C-alpha cells in the first residue's frame, strides 16, 4: 500500500511542469515491479484486485507525465503500455486457465 500512496502523490506532483529529477526513475521502477508481479500467477490474483480497486492503470494512462514531450517520459509511457497488456491478459485469476472470447466478454459485462 505504501507504493500506491507514493505513486498517487507522484501523479499529482507530475501534473506540474517542473518534474523532480528522480521522480521518473522511481515511477519506472515501480511500474517494472508491478509488471513483474502481474506476470506471475501467484501474485497476479491479489495484485490485480488492488490495481483495479485503485484504478491504477487508468491513472497511469491519464497522468500528465505520459503526455509530456520529454525524453524521460518515453520509457514511462512504454511501461504503461506493458502494464495495460499484462493487466488485460486473458487469464482467469482464480484458476490460472486461459479465457476464451466468450469468457472475456462475460467478464467485461460483470460490474
């Protein structure tokens, strides 16, 4: 939970034009950690629920830092794209079995 609070504050801070020097590096490392945890089935089922509850992927996509035309935000944008891919990966979190198209549509219809 500590990382989510820090990253939430970082998104608010990154909406300003002056980005602190080490903030992009910290955000990139946190995204790499979350990507690694989402790629493993044992941690995916728990982390996916937390990321979904915190609207983390949506907040990453809509962060001002991703829209800045600076070289330091390019890697962050690529990592956000990877996070989205792993977040939407068609696998059942409970059983670990792949989802077919009808199962994915059914899951999207659930609230």
